[in-house]
C-alpha cells in the first residue's frame, strides 16, 4: 500500500469516528434536552402518607392518578384529602390516611369498625357508641389507641346500703369485693357484708353492709329494797304500819353491748358493783283482835265525849259483806255481838262506845258510806235493820 493510500485510509477512519461522536453527542443532547423538558413540565406537590410527608413532582392529572402512580392502594375506608377526582395543581398538599380495623367490645358483644381515627373518643363517636363517665373503658377516652382493641363495660345503678345510709351508685359488672374497693368502702373488724364477696353484681342489686360495734356500757340502776314484816300485838289485826321507810340502793352494772347499725342486738352483763346499799322497809302487822262487849246494861259508864250521830243498821249477811269486820271480828259467830261501824277519823277503831237505844258496843268496823257523824249498828236480821231504820241518837265515847 502506498503512502498516499495509508494516509487517505487513516483520514477516512478519523472522520468516521468524529461523525459517530457527533451523532452520539447529538442524540445525547437531544435526550438530555427531552429529559429536562419532561422533568421541567412536572407539577410539584406535597404528599403526606400516614403522617410521612414527601415532596414529589408528577405529571398525574388527578389525585387518584397520583396515588396510583405512587403505588398506593386506596380502600373505601381510607381518608384522602382533597377528593380523588381533584385536579393536580402546583404546590398542592395531598393527605392519605390508611384505615385500620378496630375491635370494640361492649359488655362482651364485639363489633369491628374501620377507621382512620387514632383518638379513642373519636373512634367511638364514629362508631356511634355512647359512653358515660361511669362506664369502664380499657383505654383513656382522650388518648390514642395502641392495640386496635377497645373494651367497654357499661355502668348500671346499684343500691348501696352502708349501715343506715342508703344510696344509688353506678358500677360495672364486677364482684362485690371489687365493687366495695371501687367505692372506697372501709370495713372494720366486726363489720359484715350480707352479700357473697365473690358474687358478680347485676343491675338493680342491693349491696348491704352491716356496721357492727362492740362497746362497754356502765349503767347505774336502782337496787330494790327488801321488805321485812313484824307482828305487832298492839295493832289491830289487818292493819299495817310502816316502821322504817325502805330506800332503793344504787348498783353500777357493766355491760358488753353489741350494736348493729346503731341498734343494740346483744347485751351481756360483765360485772356489777353496789354503790349504795338499799335500806330495808320494816312493816308492823297488827295481830290484835278486838272482842265486842255484849253487855246489855244500859247504864252508861263515864264518857269523855258525847255527841249526836245519824244511825242506820246492817247485818253480817248483807250484799258484799264478808262476815268479818275491818278489825277482824267474826260478825256471824255470835248473835249477841254489839259492833258499830264508824268513820275512824271521828271515832277510832277499837273504841268502846254507848249508843242510845243500842247499848254498849265496840267501834270495830267501817263502811263505804259511813263518813263523819254517822254510824251503822250491827243487827242479825234484815227485819231488825228495817225496824231500826234511820234515826238520830246520842253516842258516848267511853273512857
């Protein structure tokens, strides 16, 4: 090959390479220009996905197109703002919150709800579940849900009888023991609960607490006096006379008292101490029996006093008569007895008297109607009594 030919061959090869480079450069330039033009026409937006924010550029026309472009699957429960058919605009902020399933149990009845809310109160409102301040909730109303489960125990009214205090309180389904703890009920050593502590309470149940207390009570009480009787031959039979007046003593008795709800249910005597001894009452009982003078001598003895009285007559067999006088005389034993019923305030019982038209007698009886200057003479038959009738006679009190 000649020197010229080699030179021409080298020059041709160099030009071919240069041409290739130019073509590649031109294509690359065009590609870069196209890329720049393509990228430059993208719309900048801010996408927040489940709280994570990112700035992106997109050729998507709508929000739905953008989410598909970002491989985000949308369910009917998800929350997208603005709406899916909203056109993309530069600087637009798009928010996507993915819904989750939350299990809600109300008194054991469960329901699953889809929600994008995280706040417990908002989730329950969205599920149309109302709760009161007394209901028991597994997590706080104002906090965010952590484990996708909410347990609710609905409260109901229970009657609490604490001693004498009765009231309505709210409770959830729990044992009696836990209920008392929730209500901050303190039980003393002797107090008792009428309900079984392990029983689960139900609506409208009555929880009854009996407050028991044991106290020592010292009481001063009267101590009865004894009565002693002594025979007195100077006192008419049937009569009594108090010689020494009785006086009650005082004894201090110590009791152990058990009270339930303030009412005494048991009282046991522990000890007693006599503080003041009682004074025995001494009574003289008359044993003297008056014997009536049956003398018919009408000549009166010396008298210390005489006056007129109204005199009637009665028999030992009258209605209501016992046959024994107020001084113990057997009025039916002797038909010759001379006894006069008198008012003891005018003529003392046992006094010997002389009665005009009747003779000597003994003031040995009384009568309900014999008051003042009035006497009743003893006769044996009704005919004698009728014959005597009622008359004013002289009576003499004999020495």
